[in-house]
């Protein structure tokens, strides 16, 4: 009886895992099919000969290399920028005392409730007012600070006793030196997870780049991919190849750092 | 240094108890509240961007919602935009679809995720491995996966229709039949929401005190009884949190629709959602005022749910 129960559990989990993974596997398999194979009935599961040329063809039809570079630059700059502003703010909120600190914290908590999907439109108006549409600053500026990650970091830092700061102060250690030499090493795991999640978020960002970019050259990978999907019509195998190009870097990151990523999300209930 | 004026010996003699306690807690070399205004210097970069891209846009939504649709020379429009949006049949469709999405995807997603999380949490080999697998959809581009789903759901050569044909149903033209567009979106929605739920549920299940189960085992409680009497009651705060986070996210569904229907909201906007409505008003029709009026309504709806979440969680954690 116990064995049957255990077997059923495995059957269930494996079935659900297949449902979860099938789109990814099929994407990779489809990216290597000929057009005939990709649209055959019954569906082809594994191509007879791997058509690696599909990747070259997709890259030829749309500037995915350019999208790739854009995305790395923008996601990288946003990640770095957010980390700097967040560390500085986190330091001030945990180590220093100042007037209106409680009020400021309350305001920040309230800002957490503001949905990104709504302010993104008025942010577009702001960027348009600044004359920055279709530029790298437009893509990067709005994601250089994050209320969410300020809380993420301060929560982590409150575990670091204030006495460390006071002791460092007594020894004549400046604020920036304290941040660099004591605070950063102490919160390295939190910063690392934060960096990973920020970068992945930036990589997958879609609504913002589609609003503020007009020209092909400024697209990020997600909106480049969605444009390619409508331009390439029925060339399913090329669409699969392009989707794979978009996803594989993140899958590689995940394969290496899955522990950090899962822990980071599980601890903080991030959704975004 | 001003800190020197409050030496420990002196403060200990000060009669006001509060002064003593703060001074001793912080130590003689710390600075008192008003003396570290340089904190603002460290906060400045973050606050600058937060003010410009979180606070200002929020204010602006409310301003634009009461203005005419012109960006250059907006005039005060009173509640005209709201009147238009509330009477707009397309907005009704958007809200109805958003509600259907929330009502179908959230419970289905929660039940399936819970079943997976409970199974993985048991004494199962490779639990961590499967956990890592189930989490993949959370990290991958919705657009890329949406393109794959369009392929899977294709009415002519899609795998799903092939499988359904095997059991004698269909074929369904999920993408080109407006009556089936929502069904396609719901399938995609349920599939996408599992990853996050499973991870959060597993971390909740792992935080339940093992001793409860040991005692229950000792008294011969069955697995089912343990689930009902220990696991579920312990998980209620977390499940409430998840349910509401899921609901709020359902109100914000947008990219899934865009990906699945190639930049449209289904055939004849049949699968439009609240955010898609705002996007179309704002970006396609350039009806900024109307778009933002819809934005205000959606914002208030989400705010109500967020406040409800906080109130519920406070009550449950007592």
C-alpha cells in the first residue's frame, strides 16, 4: 500500500514536470526542425536532422545580436545602478538616525503598493517630456532605484548590529569606508541574490522597452523577439530559434545559481 | 565633539528616565536623532529616482485622468474621462476578462501548486531537483514562452490539438476563434503561475515545526488527518498572502496577452484585459485622459485588495 502511494506521487510529480518543461523542450526541438517538420500533422517531436542553420537565419532576419548587446547593457546598468542607490539608502536607513526617518519609511512602504503596470504609462510621458524617447537613458533611468530592494536590503542589514558602525566610527572610519569595507562584505549574499534577480528582471522587461523605443536598433531582446514573431509570419522554426536565443542565457544563469535565486525569491516573496 | 557632553556618568544622573535609556542604549559615541542629517545625502540618489519615477507618475495619473486627451495642451475635463470609460463596452470586456482570469487562474493555480508542493515536501527523493525544475517558468521571458504557447495551441498543427484529437475532442482554434481566446489565455495563465506558488508554498511547508508531525505520528494520526489538522491550519496565513498576491497579479495581466496574440488582445479584442485597455488607450489611440481614468480605477481596485491583504494577514498572524 505504501509503495503504491509513493509510486503515485512520483507519477504525479513527473507528469507535472513534463507539463512544465514541455514548452521549453519543444521550443529547443522546434528550433532545429525544417519548416515542413515544424508544421507537420501529426507533430514532429524530434527533427530528423538538426537544422542549426535556423539560428543563423533568425539572426540574419532580425538583429538579435544588437538586441542582445542592448539588453546586456541596459539590464547591466540598471542592476548596477539599483545596487548602488540601494546600498547607500540601506546604509542611511539602518546605520543613521535622522529627522522624519519614520515618516520616510512609511512613505516607502506605501509606495510598495503602487503597481508598476500603471505608473509605467505616466513614466512614458515623463521620458517624452525630457526628450529622451528611444535612447539608452530612457531604457535605464526608471530602473535605477527600487523601493522593493531597499526594503530587501534593510531587512537583511537590521541583523547587522548598529554597534559595528559605532565601533568603526570610533576607530575613525568614514561612512563610505564603512560601507565599502564592512557593510558590503557582510551583506554580500543578499547583494548577490539581488543582483541576479535584478538582472533577470531587466532581461525579461517588456512593457517599458516597448513603450519608449521606436527604432529597431534600440529594442531589447523581449520586444525585439515579439516584433520578430509578427514579422516572420508562419516561420515557426525560426520563431522557436529566436525564443531559444532569448531564453538560453537566463537558463544558463539559473543552472549555475539556482540555489541563490530560489532562496532569494522564497525569502522575500518577490513577484514582478 | 558634541557626543562628549553626554558622558555616561552624567547621563546616568539625569532624572528623566527616557534620556537615560536612549543614551545608554546607543552608547556614548553615537549621535542623537537630529545630528545625522547627512543621511539624506546617502538617500538622495535613491530618493531622486523614486520621486521622479514612482511618486511623480502616480500623481500624474490622477492629474491626467481629469484632463482632456491632448498631451501638449491638456484642459481640465472634470469627470468626463471616467464617465466615458465606465460606459465603454470595451472597458466592460476588459474588466470582465480580468475578473474571469482572476477567478479561474488563481484557485486552479493554487490547488495545483499546493498538490505539487505537498507531494514534493514529503519524503521524496529528488525533491530539490524537481523544485528547481518547477521554478524555471518564473524566470523565463513571458514573450518567448508565449510564442511557444502559440505554437502549441495552433489550430492546425499544434500539439495540444493533436493530443485532444487522440481522445476525440476538438480541434479547437484557440488563437483565431474569439470564443476560445480567453480559454487560451487561461491555460497559459495557470501554467505560468505555478512556479512562484510552488516555491513560496514549499518554503512555508518547510517552516512548519517538525515536532507537530512527530507527535501526530506517535498518536497514530493518518496522513490525511495530519494534512487537515496540522499542515493546512499552519499554512493559512501564507495561503492568504499567496491568494491575494495572485489576485493582484491577475489584475495586472498584460504581457501574457500580448505574447499569445502577437501584440493584439485576441481576435476583435476578445481577450483584452484592464492593463491592455489602458495600453491601447494610451499608446495606440492616444486617448491619454481616458487611459489614465481607467488607470485610476484599476489602481483603486488593486489598492483595495492590497489593504485587504494587510488587514487579513494582521488578523491571521494574531
